[in-house]
């Protein structure tokens, strides 16, 4: 990265920064307590039963309960199935009122609850957030068979890719018109955004070309570049959006799986209002819950064959920014983009147009704002 491709930090007074934060602070928890519920939605056309997670603003009576260990939701998730907590109350009553809707698409190898730190943050600010386990997790014929051949593996990867956008469209249809909808939750069909990480970032970008209901995109370290590394899914993007869907790319400086060169390529091809912010000293797992555990788990996995390069190229977590710094980055900028686009909040728009390097530095987070050469 050369100096002419980034906006450098500019001196500013602490008082000026504080005044801006009083007016608009996307990093702080929102005013709503957060509820969460799990539903099962069946796609009869494909005969898939999808577990779906829905986070939402909860009624005032739950104030404080989403932050208290005694009342927080506890769940287990693969691969270790160890108990995890999230800042939400299981099956809480919803807060009345109309909410924008955000779809979340998880990466390959994770699941619908890969980024509860983000989902609960957005819901505390009044958004309903929904995610499902994608088809590769729920369809038996998409699981690897014993003794799988190279041809079978390639066909299965193609099926994973082919199902991703239909999964998102199914979830959206279910939320607006089907079993996943709720009389408690009044969703605004004109304010729909999508967020995705890695394969899910590709899913978000690809779905936007197909479903015109999507009005805002946040892509976290997305796949889809024309030169994927060995063993990375060879997904492609047309970017045939036919409309301006404002897009925010949040990417990692030291990303092993989706390197910066590919992020620059995707950014250049995006036919919309766009912005890219780079988290310094960060890798691919910095957009998930339990960053340290996820990163070191991947780095110490004894990959073989075409993926053997992964642990060799990854830096130890001790040399990278912390999970909490990454979560500050992801929570604040994702929310600001959605507020700026779906809510047309002038304060959010000003925030994103301002000195993000200095704003994040004031919170102990080192970023670069990409400016094309």
C-alpha cells in the first residue's frame, strides 16, 4: 500500500472529536434491548429445512437483560459445540414499530451465528437482522461423501455456489411474506440491506445483482476475485446490478484467504457508490465472533493438499490487532453505512465522509481508507 492510495490521519482536537461523537456514535450500543429467536423454515422447492436466527429490538421491559450474564442467551455452535453467549434475550417480546431489515450471510465453514457481536449491535440500533444456515450445512447431498473424488468435490462446490443466492432470496421471502415473518415485527420492505463475510460477502454482492429489493451492501473480506488462491471457491461476480446500491467494503490488511489485491479488483468493478476501509494488522477471521480462537484454530489446522499453504502464510494472533479492536471497526462502520443509506441519516453520511482514520485511531483502531490510484 503506497501513500497515494490511502487517506492519512490528520491532526484534530479531542474536543472536536467528542462533539461529533455526541451527535452520532455508531460504535456505542444502541438504545434498544435485543431479542433473539430461532425458527425453522422449509423450502419445499428444494426440500431444505433451514434453521434461521432473527435478532430484533426487544420491548423496553428487557432493558439491561441482554447485557447481564444471568439473562443473556447461551447457545452452542460447531465445530466445538462449547457454550457461547450473545448480548440478546432469548424469545423476548419485540419492541413495537417498523424496522429496516438486514440479511446476514455467513462464510464457508461457519454458520448463521458467526457474527453475533454485529447482529446484536445492529438490533440495539433498531434493525431486524436475519441469518440462516446456508444449504451446504443443511442439505445432505452437499456434504462430502467418504472417498470423494476430485470431480465429485468440484461438483459439490458448484452446488454450494448455486444455492447461495437462492438461500438469501428464500430467507427474504419468508421474512416478508412467509413463515419467518411475525406479526410482532413490522419490516419495511423499502429498507433492506445485506451484510456478508468471505463466501457470504460474495453472496451479498451476487444477490444484489438478482434481487432488486436489496438497497445497501456491506461486504466483509468478500470472495469473488478473478484470481482466487488455491483451494478457495472459484466464485464469480457479474456486477450486473442495473442500479446504484451503495456498498461498503470492510477488508483486512493481512488477509490470507482473500488478499487485498482481490479487494481492490472487486472495488474497481463495483458499479455503485462505494467506499473501502482497511483494518490494519488483521486477517480473515477478524470479522467473526471469538476472533482469537477462530484465527488460531485455522492457523494450527493441519491442512493438506491445495490448502496446505494456509497455516504457513498466517501470522500468529499476537502479531495482529485484537478481536475487540476488530469488533469496534466492524460494528461501527457497518452500522454507519446502513444508517447513511437505509435511514438517510445526515449525521451518518457526514461521519463516513469525515476523517475515519482519526476517528478510529481515537478508539485504538488502526485503519486505512482506500483511495483508488
